[in-house]
């Protein structure tokens, strides 16, 4: 492969709803360009960018997939991204590495939640967007209906540059509104070849309808063109293209194309359009100009070959027998095979062996990579997604890509106890690959918790664990970290005395318990006067109480938010020691705490939900059935934002029920809020469950 410089490179993320045809489009583009030798298919498990075992098995994309198409002396880097929201992390990473987006819309399913989400995401990043209506050959494909949907649900600035000739089974060509010519595809030719003809009669009506729209929309974005247009002058193709390109950079126009990925119809036009209308990696500097940090200083990043290299790692993938593969976008500078780079995020040196570019699962070694290009290397030592590679002389760190936060949590354990260590290592590797897959240990409930963007996300995680790390792991509903506290005051004694032959044990203390405000934890007050307990033994009383409080009194949960005053006691000159006073503390806790109106606290989360107004009633009703307390509502982007406090115990499965309730249109964030007393009925249930668990434990122990 020849070397490409920034101005000859286009970096394009292919995004959209699940099953809209993204992977098939990337495969077809790479194939028609001649850069990929075979026309693969998602159905057969041979698509260029769906090569992981989990993807082939399920028939949808899970990881972003880099590929490329060389076309008209330009290298188009195509990043296929997953459409399911569970894997949105990779879609966000794909956009971060690209300068523009192809938003794919199926000609049968039309605009869906994922289409809206990704379109808005691309626009908010100020990426020029090209819309591609796929599946024009499929039964029920309906161009007019889908275009209407796109205009109302995405933007009325979307404007067709191509219209189809025929649709569904009769789809056999496209008319380009700029050239006023038709491409009539040859039946049975696999590479999407066509005859160029005049506009056929059957497409004349569509052409007339959209041609004036196109010219009018383009003219409206440019004062000089508008003047020409109003004067009735002809606008040349070159003028129109140039104006359109500028308008796309300002998010004022989004051209639309029609294709069939299955038949390779329309691919050449999409390739040529990407070259012509999408900004090059070099031009993108104007729009995506961003800054990095070098120590405390801020530095500008330029898509230039003559400055020192700065690359952002947007994805790492580990495969058995291959090791880690690191994908990065080189934002500035040139790198060569064998170079050493500095990972400023982790302060480590990395050697770039086998510098390559990826075509699906194949990697093609190259000698040099220029500013603006996307590359990959294998077997870096300690470099992960979102790290920056630069040089020791200029250790730059780029801004972090903001990945979506986890929406669901599950407890995970190895099916086989002996695999526990392997499980932990595997989970952390999965997180390194995918920052939206998170792992933490809950010390209160003694469980490892994984969180992710949806049930499918965690379930795929378990499949990866099995295939890549040989661990069978099981997911379960996480235990809730309840706590206990007291509402009343009380006092009493803890006296430990043991006489067993030789030296005995003796410790004795008097304590007062009192509740503290929520969130205060535990406080020990030494009120001993006159040496009734010698100084050196007082901390032992404190220790004993703390130890006992970990297991609470009602249901075995830690007792919190209380104060203990130790105000009296006695000792024995020979038999007293630290151990005895600790025992006295434990006994004092057991004697006094139950008398102080103990009660159960439950953890609460604060939810911030954004929902279209149509679903407001359902969302609010559901919250109240989950014992939710609404803090307030306010208008938000395209709907309403609801803030509510909901007990964690009621939130299991919330993500799935929310998405079925709102057709996936609502989103939410949850954040731990604090503890509050659980209502009586809930307490009874929790105490019963804990007693049952204890019984079961005893039964299995015997
Ligand atoms: N007839 C027809 N089928 C298509 C076309 N494009 C894709 N398909 C089929 O539609 C299904 C989904 O296509 P994919 O390419 O996997 O869609 P995707 O957008 O990558 O889906 P996710 O990876 O889940 O986001 C597959 O069975 C494809 O074979 C097309 O242009 N025409
Ligand atoms: Mg896909």
C-alpha cells in the first residue's frame, strides 16, 4: 500500500440503529473499492468487520471494526460501529476517532432510537454527516416514507442528492441530482457496475420533486449562490458541491444517498461522495481543533507531519493467540514502524512493533503512518483505551473521550470456586477493552459487581470471559447493602470474666448508646474518670464495640450512625488485659444496642431520567410503584427531565423495564444518594430473608 498524507485521508465512522445495515455497508464499500477481496455477509458470518466469535454467533456487531477503502487516490478509513445501545461505548469511540459520520437508515425500518441518538451525537461533535438509506432492495422499502421520517425526526436540513429508480424488488438504479444522470445497475454483476443513462421516465417525477429542493437548500447556505439562484442563473455542479461541503461543516446541510448493500448498488457514488464532500483529516483541524495537556501547559494539536507525534488510543482488543491489539488515531506527527512512543497517561515507554492498518481482522504492515491516519499495533505493554501516545520530549495527554455510564449492575462469581482469581483478571481485561464495562468489589456485601449499559452487554461479557479466559462465570441479582442503626438511647454493662486454671480474664465496662445524624458513622467517647478502667484498656473496649457492630443486631448488617460513651467499669490487677476488655466491649454492644430501638436503613439512589413527554405518565407511575420519591421535573431536550430518589432494592431490572416502557427513548443516570430508614413492611421482609439465609448457611455447614 502506498503512503497517504492527511489531505488524502478521510476518517469516517459508520453509525446508526441496530440492524440498519452498517456492517454490510462497510463490507460493500471496501469490496467495491477493490480494497477488500471478498463481498462478505453478516448472515454467513463473513462480514469484514464482524469477525469476533460473539459477533458471528449473534449476527450483530459488538466491537467497533476498522476497515478502509482506497478510492480516487484517497484512503477512506471506515469505522463500523455497533448499533445496539448496549455497545454504545464503541460507537462513541468510533466517532472520536473519525472526522465525519455516515448515518445509516434502513429503508424498511426507518428512523429508530439509535438513529436519532447517533445522529445527534455526531452533530454535537460537529462532525459532517452523510445519510445513507440502506436496504432499498428489500421488500417494503419505501423511499418517500423514510425520507419524510428523516426530515421530521432527524433534521429538515437533510436533502437527497440521489433518488432511487424503482424500489424494493424493482430497485435497479439511482439518479444523481447533481449530474442529472442515472446509474442503472447491471443485474448479476457483483461489483455494482452500472450503465450511465439519461433519467428514466419512472424516476422523472422523483427527480423533479427533489431537484429544486436541493438547489434551493444549497443556495440558501451561501449568499452569492442565493443571488444567482434568485436571478434565475444556472448553478454549476462545482459551485453546488463547494457550497455543500462548506454547509456540511457548519451542520447546515446533510446530503442523503440510497444504496443496497446486498447488491452493491450505489457504493461507487457513496465512495466518491466521501472523497468529495467529507473533510480530509488535514482540513478537520479547522473544525476539531482541540488542545491537549503537556504537564500543566495547554498545547494545540495540529494535523501536521512536521510536529511531534500525538496519538489517541480509541480501542484495544485482546484475542487469545494474538494478544492485545491497540487501535489509535494519529492526530499529529509521523510515526514509523519500530518507533518508541511515550504513554503519557501511564508514564511508560512503548515500542511500536508491526505498525499496521486494519482491514477487518487482517492487519497490513506499513512502514510509515502520517498525521491524520488511523493505525494499529500489537502487544503494547501497558496501554489502554483512552490513553495518549506521544513522546518523552513532548508528553502530551489528549482530552478523554466521555464514555456513557453503566445503567445496570449485577453480581458475578465464577461457577467453579477455583477460577475466582482468573475471573478477576479476566474482568479487568474486559474493562481495559471496553471502559463502559466496569468492575468493583462491594466490601459490605462481599460481592464483585459488574456494571454495563444493558443486560445484553453483561451477557456478552460473560461469553467473552469464557472464550478468551476460559472462565465460566454466573451473574446474579446483587445483594443490597442494607445497614442498621438505632433510634433510641440506652445504657448497660459488658462484663467478661473467665476463670480457667492459671491466669483468668477480666474486663468490665459500662456504656451509653445514642443515635447520631444520618451519615455520621460511629463515634466513641471516653468518659472514664478516676481510673475505673485503666487508660491502656479503653481503646480495646472501643475495638470490641466496633467489631460487634459490623454484624448488627436485626439482620446482620453493619450498625452505623451511633455514639457510645464509656463512662464506668472495673478491672482486676492480675486478670485484666486488652483481650478481656475487647470482649467486654462486644458484650456491652450485644446487651445495649437491642434496647435502643434498632431499625434498618436502606441505600437510595438518585435518578435523573430524560424521557419524551409521551411516556411521562408511565415513567412517573412506574417510579411510584418502586417507592420512588419525585424531587422535581423540568423541560429537557425533546422531553422532560425527572429527578427522583428510589431505594436500590426497587431498581433491579429498571433499565430493561424503562426501555420497554419507552421504546428505548428514555435515558437515565443513577447515583448513590445515601441511606434512609426502610419502611416497616420492607424491614420485616429483609429480616425474614436474613434469618432464612442464616438457617440455610447452618444447614449446609452441618
Ligand atoms: N436486502 C438487504 N439486506 C441487507 C442490506 N444491508 C444489510 N442487510 C441485512 O440486514 C441485516 C443487518 O445488517 P447489518 O449490516 O448486520 O446491520 P448493522 O447495522 O451492522 O447491525 P448492528 O451491528 O447490530 O448494529 C443482515 O442480515 C444483513 O444481511 C441491504 O442493503 N439489503
Ligand atoms: Mg454491525
